[in-house]
C-alpha cells in the first residue's frame, strides 16, 4: 500500500526505568510485527515518566535507552517516526483541553492511578491523576487508528475513545479518529518473577522481579532460577499455579507456540527444567537486542539525529489537529 494510504499506528513506553521483558512481549515486538502495514509513530513518554519521582540524570539516559531499544528490536527509523514526547509541545497543549472534557470520576477509577497512588502515600501528584488526558492527547493528536499495547493499558485506551467520541459529539464535527486497541494473543500480561499475582513492572523496586532488556545472560539465568514457583512439581496448565503459568506464557510468547504445546514439551520434567529452558529462550531473543541497544548507546549523535527529525515530522501532523481543535472549541487563531 502507498504510505499515504496507510492507517496510523502509534505507541509509546515510559522511560521511567530500564525496559522489561513485559514491555517487549506486550508492546515492542508487536510494533515491529505490524510496522509494515501502518504509518508508524513511536515515542518515549518522558512527560508521563515525571508523574512519579525521577532522578533527572537517569531519566535522560533512560530516554535515550528507550529509543535505542526500539531500534534494536527492529523498528526501522527510516520508515517509522521516532521521537521524544516533550519535543512536541502540542502533546501538553492538547492534554490541557482534554483535561477539561474528562470527569474526575473517570480519572479516579483508573486502575493504574489507584495502584500507583497507593504506593505514593500522601504525596500523590495531580499528574498521576490526569495521566490519561496526556495519553489521550498523545493518541488523538495524530488521528491514530491502532494502538498496540499490553493488557494493562486497555482502560486508558477506553477512556481515550470515550473522550474522542464525546468531543466529536459536542462539536458535531470529526475532531478525532476513534482509535482501536491491539493486544497480542499471548504475552499481553507478563507477571512478576517474584510475585506472579502482580504484573512485571519496570518500576518494581525488586530487580529480581523483572528481566530488563539490558540484563546479561548470567543475570537472566539467575533471575529465572530465583523465580517464585508453586507447590507441587508437575508442569500443568493450572490457574492454581500462577508462577508456572507465567513461565509457560513467556516461553510460548517467545517461541510462537501455545502454552499447552510448551506443557507437552515438558512432560515428566520438573520445575527446575522449565526455569532453565525459559531462561535459554529469553537469552536467545533478548541477547542480540541487548547487544545492539548497548552499541547504539555509544552513538548518541545518531540517536539524537533520529529523534530530532522525528519530532519535526510529528509536529507537522500534531499542529494540524491542534489548530482544528483550538478553532472548534472557540479559541481565537493566534500562531496558527
Ligand atoms: P512502570 O512500572 O513505570 O509503570 P511498565 O513496566 O508498566 O512501567 P509502561 O511504560 O507503563 O511499562 O508500558 C509500556 C508498554 O508495555 C505498554 O504497552 C504496556 O501495556 C506494556 N507492558 C508493561 N508491562 C507489561 C507486562 N508485564 N506484560 C505485558 N505488557 C506490558
Ligand atoms: N501509558 C502508557 C504509555 C503511553 C502510551 C501513550 C501508550 C503514554 N502515551 C500512547 C500508547 C499510546 C503505558 O504503557 N503506561
């Protein structure tokens, strides 16, 4: 299909820590798989990362690292637009408008807000609450058709759709395309290696809970060996064994097989065997991505040139939507 006729696909990751195997299976590798069928925009949401406490130096480094990881996993910078959220000021500008069309009740019901604010104690930033308005802005600015994300982001895509429909209805004009979500059949929710009832999360303070995409082979093997499993010793598809289900999901996702096929491959084997095999599979996939990411991190000028060009291109698109929205809501034309 000629590039101009392709639909828009867009997604992003927060550079709030090192990227994880969950980010890879739930998001990044699906971007790679789908990239040829869409006009793609992928970015690092550094403004979103600020909703929880960040070390400025680390945030900068992690932002480079996120972009480097996108390229290392196979996103082609020649065809996809890669950029950093804060380099396109229209994201924050549209977010303000959207904030005026989202209800407090909707925001406070978000699972991510409830979970993250519970961890913050007294000091819960307003940004954590209004996070979905900025995310909706990220998506709606580009008239996006498809958003490939992990399962935990379903609620945020739903609220984005609701705002788009609401504003299109209020102004009786098509301000925004209503986006669809894509979640993968396997790997949409990888669980923590230390607590298989919780999602693997890059900001989990226990570094044994997650495989980072920059982990060495040795670290991967050690983390898998330490992974919390369940009582019993038989490898079966059983919801009462969440630790084992998680390892089966990871292996299935990495080998493009179903979890039951993985179970058959382990008939008569013990948990320890499953852990080693899972580690080997992770190393096989993550190893080359890690090496390429670290190599790209030694070429920051190259990375810089990619995300500078990406921001310029993204802004051209974003400005069109923002100008239309400003006009429709009744703001006097200024700089546009
Ligand atoms: P944080 O801990 O900072 O909230 P995170 O690890 O949850 O970070 P995000 O930046 O919020 O990661 O998510 C980036 C993308 O990765 C999203 O599409 C999200 O759905 C996906 N994702 C995150 N964690 C997982 C997981 N455990 N399994 C599958 N997909 C995941
Ligand atoms: N909230 C997302 C990250 C994110 C995003 C986006 C994903 C911010 N803006 C736009 C897809 C599209 C998360 O994964 N926590």
